[in-house]
């Protein structure tokens, strides 16, 4: 009886060992695939976009005969105007470790700026004197430095050169007039914030200041030397402008990951 029990125990041990070996030979279930996370968004790359917004301009005109010839109804020599601006921009950025971004951009916008002011002079022989000012377009080429303070947000400042087609024309009744439209050059500075709201797409809000300097404008003299006797034949208008713009850019050339929605 004891011998039979030992034999049964041995058979059971052999069967258990065979079962374990057989189970070890069965294929194991592979772990679930976990895709790698998308690459973090980066501002490295180039972009093309459009913008629209507000522009305000101030024109200060200095006459070589002195500004004291204006009538009491015109107590300064400044003309302000505001309107709409809109156009497009093209640029490139590069981001390095730490979130810092450098880049350059060219922006070209047309404007609706136009104004006519009646000046008047103390000399009653010159009535209906008018100053016409207009800014047709501006073009800025700027470099910018920014910091990506959040994965999809960029805070930046910029500065560079500015050019504008600006007019400052003076009409002295039927005696003399000027009629010159010039492309003026100067400088610009400003800054803004940009948000990458979808893969390859970003939107921005920015403000800028432009100073286009002084330009001498010649007034054609009238009979009896009216221009020379009263105010001289030249005046020097200085154009400055401020813009507040919103825009959208399409970006390419970088590792633009998906932005959180």
C-alpha cells in the first residue's frame, strides 16, 4: 500500500512538471502599444500671413517763415488722423533651448489715412489755406527677439527700418501750392504676443510706433512773391504713426506639434 502511494505521488509530480513546461511554451500576450507623445511645439520655421487693424498718424509741419503766421483759429501746427491698415507679412524664426526665439519679418500694409485741414493766415490776402496729409502704405523690415513663456505662447519685441508713401501738400488759395508724394524712410519699434492655436497656425496681437522723419516740401511761389513774403517757400512735415494690429500666420519648416485645445 505504501509502495502504491509513492508511485501515485511520483506520477502526479511528473504530470505537474509537464503541465508547467507546456504552459511555458504557450505564446504570451504582447503589452499594449503606447504611441510616443507628439513633439513639443516650436517656433522654428518660416511663415506667411495677413493682418488688419488701426493706424493713427500725426504730422507736424514747420514753416521756414515761422508758424506764427497762422490765424488764432489754428493754435498749433499739428495734424492728427486715424484709419484702418491691412496687408501681409512674411518672416522666419529660430528657437533654441530655454524658450528664446529670434527672427526677422517684412510687413507691407495699405492704409486709409487721409485728412485736409483749413489753416488760414493772419494776412487776409491768403484765405482758404489748406494742408492735405495722406499715408498710402507703409513697409517695415524688423528683427525680433521673444520668449516662449508657455508651450504655445510667445512674447516678443521688435525693431528696424520703416518706409511709407506719405503726402503733405499745402494749398495757398489761388496763389501757390505744393503737390509732392514721397516715399519716406525712418525707424519702427514695438512688440506683441503670438499664440500657436493649431498645428502650423498662429495668431498675434501687436503694437508699433513709426518715425518717418522730416522732409522739406517746396511750395510754388505765386505772383508778387507771395510765398516768399509771407511764409517762405518751404515747409518741413514730420510724420509719426502708431499701429495696433491683429493677424494670423501659416507656418512651415519646423517641428510644429499639436497645440492643446
